[in-house]
C-alpha cells in the first residue's frame, strides 16, 4: 500500500516552510453551487477592484 502527502512550499526568506496540503473531497458544481447565493445588491467592477486592491495592501 502506497501513502503520500503533498506539501505547499513557502519561501520565508531565511528558509522554507513546508505545510501539508489539505485534501478536499471531489465535488461537482451542483454540490457546492448553493453556497454561492448572494442576496445583496450586485457589486460593480469598481467595488471588486477596490476589494482586490485592499486585499493586496493588507497582505
């Protein structure tokens, strides 16, 4: 029996960090599409770009 683990490699500057890659079960779009429901006002392209810019600045 063969066992394996995948890792995410993160460059820390003075070394590397190996984090185990989380394994997700295979799903179909129909299984998860319900979690995408959004009841609010649609976001504009400007709203989306501002959110991306904010996320980049915070990281």
